[in-house]
């Protein structure tokens, strides 16, 4: 059913473009619709970017992740910290 609905919408849009072309208004429509569509897309992207959560607002990583990310730490230390936090129930 979704595919049929999409084809119906595409068909109506093509019919409208053909009628605008026959009436001589297609260049005016394209000159108006193109920039308007770009403006709406740009505003939508700006709103999504502003509403996205900041990476600075995230909680800090657990100690086991910080130790594991530090390549200067020996593997034994990484395993010990992970075991300690696992036994503590964190």
C-alpha cells in the first residue's frame, strides 16, 4: 500500500507540473519553489543542530573506560580496575 500511495503522490505532482508547463507558469514556479525549498531545508538543519544535545552535557565516562582508553596503562591495571568495578556492582 505504501508504494501505491507514493506513486499516487508522484503522479499528482507530475500532472501538476505538466499543467503548469502548459499554462506557461512552470518557470515562475521553479524560480519560487527552488529557493523556498532550500530555505526550508536550511532552517530545518539549523533547528536540528541547535536542539541536538551537547557533548559537554553527557555524564563522564566510568573509570574503567578512562583507564582502558589510556594507552600508557598496562593491561593488568585495566583488568584490575574493571574487575574492581564489576565486583562493586557498578
